[in-house]
């Protein structure tokens, strides 16, 4: 069985990590036939070693492989290498997931489209590499194939060749025995330090080389992931207590010992949180106030901004997360700001084939123990097959609203789950929509926010949630609604209004009663960027006791605040 070691780029070139970048992406399946047809070289190989290097301020990893069997194409060397995104050098790092998480204990089937000297590039992006598992099978992101009965036959047919299979390619599965009697809880969260208790027989008196394996949500549960050694709380012959790791997904889990593999009944994992792992320790990065408005500024740039339909769908997705969870994501429509997050179309070659979008989360720490989210960068595939309208996508279209909602979910620090209809499932199909946040998505994000409000020891301002009254206005303003306030509220004789402007604007104030009738309109003299203070005298003849709405226009943008007048 394939077991994915989590974050395998933790190698000897690390000194001390100040900044981290994680990435989560939405994928679509590339047909196996296309992968084979685009391959000029096909071979099996083992990983030998990795080396990190830096190029144009970006970090990459050079993965060296020992070729075992050359199945197709003229492969001149027994040692080849593949350059992959991510890695760590000194005090900088880039992590990308889902990614090709190579480890030396696995055997790989590789489909390469190009080869120059000893460097090769994969056909079909991440989907051009498969991992051997038990029963003569190979696994990749979207399924499992029989090596001899399916893959080799298709390769022979499509490449018009005859490949002989060596017996070393065949794997034998471990004997199965149902010795897991029960487990609790039956529904749990992943990456949150939640502990699963497993009851049964013949687990062994100590962990030794035994392990618990969970479905891998990064590929829909095709493969399994293993918790860190530090995630195991206790292990006895009849009971195991273990933390459920980030990216574990719903489905059966396994207890694997030296003599047998025990399968469980399905475990429900409602949501999963992004973790940072260093030196076999798990850290849970928190959200902060990185924009002076309580959270994070986003800028929509390039064609995503100039195309009205894409721009509107993006703002709606931001509203979706903001109004349902209270997360403080603010759309900045003016000039670039320091540490702002961006949403844009990807340039040529920035995304692997089969990837629709990706969200990079940049983490920082002041001491190596307290980690926080600094900002995000979302890249979207620039393609003509998007549905960017409010209508349902056609059978040959991908739904943009669903994908941008997914990527923003990674920005909240949710990771993947296994549920084909869930926003945070790792893949989406043409014609499919996933625009609505589930209660699990909401619960996960609000839990992350609440943990973040507890703060960290890095002199960072605490993340502030959005209140329901202002959540649906912020994306159409050039100013900070979250730094604005009206007080006292309720008011009797006077109402004081404060708002922060980040630029110079022509301003207009309008006050309406609960029926929508305009009560008063005026134009403040101060128009410069900065904090505006204005006092409104509440004439008892105009302002009878009741509910009123203050509307501020700044250029072509507006926000609205509710206040109450009392006797």
C-alpha cells in the first residue's frame, strides 16, 4: 500500500525557518490514455536523494532517481532527476501540496514527456507519476490501476510495443484480519490535535514498527497517510490512542503490524486544518490582523479584475466565506498595500497540468514555535472553458465560482476532505458546482478563527471577526469598513461617526429610516485619506425613536451602518 510521508522536503539543508509557504489546489483528472500518448519515456524507478536549490528567488528540489526498468523510449542513463516546486534553504521555504511527495521506500512508475541530458519532465503534470502498492497495482491522484492487466496493455496498444514484465514489479498484500473492535469518536476532525481511540486485539504490546494509516484526502483516499511518531499518545495490545493528522479523510483506517493489517469501519472526518510540521512536531498556524482592518487585504489583479463576470464571482466567493464564518477578508480596490494577498490568473507554466487553481499560504514565526499566516497568493488557470456566470456550468465547463471558493477555503486554513460534493474536496469535474459552504466548512473556519483570537507570542495583532451588519458591504469600498464606527449606539442627542479612508475621495452621507425614506443628506468637507470624525445632531423632529441607516458614498463605492435612536 502507498503511504505518503507528510512534508518530505524537511531535509538537512534546513537551518531555521522564518517563513513558510504552503499551497493547496483544485485538480481535474487527465485521462490515462492522454498521459500515455504524451509520454516519450516510461520507466520504473526509486528515489535516491534530494537537493534544494534557489532560482530567481524561488526554491526548488532536485529529486534523483535510480531507473529500474526502461519500459519505453531511449533512456540513456540509469540515474535521472526531476525538478519539483518547493523545498527549504536556510531561512526560506516553499511547500506545495498536493505535490509529488517522494520517499525512498516507494517504487514509482513515471511517464515523462521530455528528457534533456539526465533531467526529465512529467507528462500530465502531477498525474504523470504513479506509485506501486499491493497486489500488482499502482496508484495516483484519481485511482488505482493493475500494472500488468491495465497499464502495460494500454501502453503496448497505444505505443505499438511489447513490454515484458519483471517479477520484481509485483507486490503481495499483507494478510487481512478484522481485529479492530471499536473506535471513538466515530466522527472527528483532522489536524486539530483531536485524539482517536482504537480498541481491538493483537495490536502488539508496543508500537515498534506498527502504525495507523488514514485515507489521504489529497487524492480522494486512493492512498494512505501516516501520523507523525509524536502523534501517537499510547499503544498497547488492545488499545491505541493517536492524533488524527491533517489531510486525513473519511473512510476506513488501518492498523498495520508486522504480522497483519486490520481494517476499521468507516471513520467520518468532518473537516481538516492545515498544519506546519517541523522536526516531527506539528504546529497550527493562526490568523492575525495583517491589514489594520482586523484581518487580510485581498487585491484582484489583471484580467480577473477587468473582466466583470470573473470579478463579481470572486467578490461573491469572498462574501460567502466572510458572511458565513466571520473571517476578516477585505477586498482592497485601491493601490497595492504591503503584505496584501492577491488573486490573479496564472501565467504560462505556473500551474501543473490538471490544476485549476492554487492558494499559497505564507507563514512566519518569531521563535520557531509560534506560527501565523502572513498572506496568501491565489493563482487561477487562464482557460476558455470557465463558467464565470451565475448560471450552472455546461457539460464542458468548469465552474469558476466553485474553484475560487475552494481556494479561499485554503486561505482560511482548511485543508482537503473526502466528500465529492464538498467545497474542500480536492477535485472537481466539468459541469459540477460546489458553491455552497457546508456546516462543516463553517464550523472548521470558525474554530480556526476562535483559536486565532487567543493570539500568539509574536507581537502580532489579533485577528478580528467581521460582524453580520457589515459583512456584505466591504467588497465594494475603497476604504476600511472594519475600522469605522458610529457611537453611541443606541444614540439620543448626538451620533459620532468615524471612518478610515486610505485615499482621497468625494464623500456623501445619506441617512434613511427603516422604511427607506431619506431623512438627511450632507457632504463632509474633509476628503483626505485618514481618519474622519463627524458629529451629527439628532434633531428630535427629524429623528423619532427607531432604526436608521447611515450610508457613506466614497466615489462610486458605499458602505452602510445601522443605528438606533432612543428617547
